[in-house]
């Protein structure tokens, strides 16, 4: 069972590496404007996720603070 876990983990890692290599080749084939646009969109997506996470943390903190008072 332990061996199965280790082998599956290695298999996934190999698949991820090949996907990343393929993505890098595609990335280099894009024009500068296309790369900047994709990068800008990804950054915005990440920032929205971070903002949502911070908002939920603040809401939970307020709930905990009200319970304790």
C-alpha cells in the first residue's frame, strides 16, 4: 500500500512536469502583448481570491470577537 502511494505520487509529478514544459513552449510562442494580457488576467484572478479570503477571515474574526464579549 505504501509503495502504491509512492508510485502514484511520482507518476503525478511526472505528468505535472510534462504539462509545465508544454505550457512553457506555448508561452514562448505567444506575442509579448498576449503574454502580458494573460499575466494581467492571472494576477487579477489571484488578487480576487486573496481579497475574498481576507474578507472571510475578517468576518470570522468579527464573529469570534462578538462571541467572546
